[in-house]
C-alpha cells in the first residue's frame, strides 16, 4: 500500500546571493546523534482525499509551529521512498529557524521498556545553501534540490 506525504521546500536568497533552503532535522531517539542524511523538508502524511498542496501547508505548520509564508507553491514533483510517495512544493519566503515549535509523537523508549515518551517530530531547523543541503537531506529527497 502506498502512503502519500507532502511538504514545502522553503527557499530564499542568502546574504551572499546564493539560494538557501530550509530543512528540518528529524526528531526522536533514532535521529538524535545523526546529522548528514538526517534532515528533511517539513512534510507529513495525508489521505488520498486531501489536496497535496493543502497537506504540505498543514504539515509545514505542524512541524515548525508557524504557517508557511503566503505565496504560490511551485510543484517540484514527487519521489518514491520505499512505500511512500512524497510530493514537494517550492515556496519563496523566510522563517526564523531558531524558534520553531514542533508537534510531538509518542514512542516506547527505550525499546521494550514499557515506558512511553513524547518526542518532537522535528528537533531543529536550519537554512543551508544547496550544496550543504545535498549532504544533510535524506537521500530520497535530493531530487527536490535539483528541481528547486
């Protein structure tokens, strides 16, 4: 069964004139000590009945605690990651990456301990030039950087 996911790749022009993209570091214990290959566009799952653009805006707000800036979402197409199909939309804008507030998920941690803990879906966000972002982002999402 295919799972649908959608997200926004926010971009801006940096102080040196290069394109920068906003990426979110995945939260939870599995990603805590990982950096390269542990960042993602802010995204999340949605049912087939929900418009992908609407889902991308909703997930941006849930994962970063701030609505996506106003503006036209430019379709970057989709990529497959295992059984998940991820649709991404580029959006020009700015966001204070230092002050995000993510929603949380619950997980039994440590495994088989019987204890459930809450973790943020995103533990931090940062702006990266495209070259650096290519190293930081999970491999399956790299094509979005080529399409930006």
